[in-house]
């Protein structure tokens, strides 16, 4: 079952990949995304946003 779009924020890493911000409510309560983004931009980081639609949640694979 598809979900509603989710906005993710991430930092561009030197290898070209992204480190995605943890979406847990506790993280948002401690360090709100807007403050986190501003802190990183002031530090010279490249911060990105994307909207994702999850088609299927994580399912454990027991064998290949």
C-alpha cells in the first residue's frame, strides 16, 4: 500500500551520496529541522530536500 509523500532532508557527502536526517519525532523535538538546516548551511554543508513516496515498507529478507 502506497503512502503519502514524505519530505526528507539530507547532506551531500564527499562520495556523492547523501546522509539522510533521522525522521524520528524525538530528533525533531530536540533539534528542529529548520534549525538543523540553518546550522549546516552556516557550516558550509550542502543540504538537500526530496519528497518520497514509499511503495513498500522495509521487509526483512531471511534468504537470498
